């Protein structure tokens, strides 16, 4: 049985993971880390002190805040505890904490735990390889009104994929457009973020050529898709060697999707 400490248990993803864990095999949430005002009497152990529950023998799943992610990473590094982290919007300092932890323990980090998003990224790579480099690329994402970071981590991952494929620097990215911006440079990669309502997550990559367009899109209707991916990631890191892993590593292991 894999014992999980859930950091950010009262958040949207935390609640979705709690529900998914009820149907999970060989996995149980044994402790929940949250701010005291968000504690729930309906579940088991709750605490504000991550250090009191992150200990050898557990796996940490973290969807909290950049500060929460960094703190969890430092504790997991200190105690050699596997970590699954999905918080986006990390600063350079927070990123360093996560990467440092991966030298001591298995860390799986992803901006999106959906199998569909992984498939979208593979489809994007194949499409970029098939069309001329002169085709324009725009990334559009939309999320619920409560989402804090913009663009989303998944949108940034898609943009990074485009930049890497075309050998472009980050300066090629344009976040939105306003005013007389002139003709669109061929090397530009546009990014547009929408916020409103209760959209769970919608990402689209548009590739526009002369007289034709390709649109690659993934839409999540329920956070259960991400929650099940996070639980699969917990199973993965529980037996993985120290290192920094991504969703692609998870998908390539036989039987890891369930």
C-alpha cells in the first residue's frame, strides 16, 4: 500500500485527488496539509505542519502554491521522500528547490497530468515536423476565473515545444497583441490567455499556412482526468530512482496509466 501525503488538500485539485483516491488500488491518503481555516472534518488527518507528516515511507502529492511546492521539495530532499508536484507559476528560486530535490529522490513534475495533453504534445511535434517552418503558430488557453497564473503552465509547455522544434529563443514569444503591431514576423509565437466562468482547462495550438490552417485542441471537462494522472504519478515515483521526471516518463511505463 502506498501512503500519500496530500499537500494543498483543500484546493480544487486536492479535492479531486481525494475523490479519485477512493477508487484507487494500492494507494491511500494518510495525511493532508493545508491552512487551518481550510481543514475539513469529513476526512482524516489534517495539519498545517508539512514537516510533521512528510517522512520516509510516504509519497507526497503537491498541488498548493509556489511556496508550498518549494517547501515540500526541500522536505522531500531532506528525507528522501518521492514527490509528485503540479503547481505552476514557480519562481527561479522555487524551480531550483524542485530540481535540487530530484538529486536525492524521485520527483515527477508536470504542468498538466492529463493523458490527452501528453497526446496533444506528441501530435504537435509531429505536425511541426510535417509543415513548413513558415507556418505561423499561436497558442490559446482558457481557464476558470480563479486561476492565478497566466499563461497556464501547459500553454508555456506547448510554447516551449514550438521554440525547441524551430530553434527559437524565448524572445520570439508574444503574449497577446495590442495597437499597431505591424506585420506578424514568421519567427513569432503568439500566446493568448482567457479567464472566466468554470472552464477546467482548454488548450489549442493553431498552425496557419497559406490558405489552410490546422488546429490541435484538448479540452478537459472534469478534474478527475488530472487527479487520476496524479495518482498514477504517485505509483510511478514510489519505485523510481532519484531524478526529475515528466508525464512522458509516466506514460512510457507499461501499466502506469491506470
